[in-house]
């Protein structure tokens, strides 16, 4: 009898621990630091992403809004979807975010918001479009440094966005318009003279974006497209000389040419059959950094020339593939152009 009791006790204890999320899974501070801090700041004071610690922001939103935002992101904007996180991990992050502004969030009225989207369109154009864009596409830029300006101190969110429209309830949008957010350009429109019915009309217009915003399902490009690769009909010296001419012809400046293993081995042992060419158009670089500073991970431009088994191959990372990782439609357009430039340079040098 005693042995049976001990076995039952051990079984219950094991079942309890197995059913509980691990500490690592529910450590919101660590999860936030790993997944969120790079954009929103270690203490939630903002950067590329909006400041999450602002009391007026926190008091206006629900936990569900935060959870849905983390899970689904904002398609085409800087905020990615965190599909890899478990529900327990997302809830832990939300609890950590909430720790910066303790208190009860605004209780949104449960009553349905009923307004006239046609009237709301005119009010939106007058009061909202300057920050959120004529078609609700949101603010531009990042503002990470003075050389990367953005339109406003805080990037106005894209309202015509499936991620936002799914995460935000009409009541939350209404509460934000009525109360504003201190510390941001978002003012209280009640204090600006709009009536509650005017605000209902604006909310109805914003909700009408839901019918216009296409469902955006981005599939990861094929792995074959990770690099641009061409075989050169010339030797190493001739290929490098032809690439230099083509690079300069595309209005780029060559920064340096070095062996791929430069700095990793002694100079006498460098492999001169593996050469990398760094080049840059500084206007293009500045424009790219203004769109998204993370593009600096694969800039300045570079082309690698490798001689192996008697063949000379020319390689470049494909900016189209890399831009997919950043969830930024504006950056995608720029990287499409960069890919065309890479191909133009390499084809001119090798064909």
C-alpha cells in the first residue's frame, strides 16, 4: 500500500512538471531580449519599432492585440511574424511588456461601433492622412540615426494592413482616437473638436480598408536564387578587369579588392584564386539605409570571383532573396533594382 502511494505521488509530481512550460519558455524578459529588443529597445522605449513602454499605448491596447501582433506581424512592414514562438512564449513576452506600465488597460466599450465610412473618409483625409498616409500605408523611414530620417518621431502604423486590422478591434481604434497617446503625435480627437459620432465614422472608414487590403502570403524564394552565379569565359585577371569596368560603368565606386581569406591567414598563404570585389554607390547606400538599416548586413555590394578546376565562376548574393527576410515592401522594390544591377554587371563582364 505504501509503495503504491509513493508511485502515485511520483506520477502526479512528474505529470505536474511535464504539463508546465519550462522556465526558459516562460522567461518573458529573455524572450523579449532575443526577439524584440533590437527594434523596440531593451526597455521598450522604441527605435525602428514603436515604443511599447508608453503608458498611453499600453492602456489603450489589449493583451490579445499584442499577442496577435507578435504572432502575425505586419505583412510588408518592418514587423515580422513570429510563427516559431509557442503560445506560452508569446504570453510571457506580453507579460514582460506589461511590466513597464502596470495598471489597468482602458476597458474598451463592448458596444458595436457604428459609423458612416463615407463621412469617415473625409474626416480621415483631414485629420489622419498626414501621418498614416492617404491610403493608410503608414509612415516611412526608420529614424535610427540622423542620416536615416523618418517622417515623424514615431513611425505611424499602417492602417491598411491585414496584420493591424486583424489584431485591432474597432473599440481599440476608437479608444485610441478618443484618448490619443501622450508622447507621440497621436492626439485626442475629442479634444480636437470631433464628436464621438465623427470618431465612429473614422473607425468605420479604417475598417473598410479590410476589404481593400489583399491577403498577403509571401512564400520563401527558392534556395537556388540565394546567389547569382555565372561562369566566365576568361581567366582570373581578365574577369576581374572586366568586372571593374562594368562596375564603374554602372556608376559605382570600387572600394577594395582582396582575397576571400584576407585577414584569416598569413598574407603569404592567401588564396588568389578566390577574390572578392567590394563596391558602392553611396546614394544608393544612403537610400537603402533610410528604408531599413538592417540592409547594412549585405551592403556594400560585393562580387566574388573563384577559380576552381580550371573554371572561373562569378558569384553575388541575391538581394531579392535577402530582402525577403526583412518583411519590408519598400525594401523589396529597392532590392529588386539591386539584383538587376548585379546581373547587369556580371553579364557585361562575362558574356
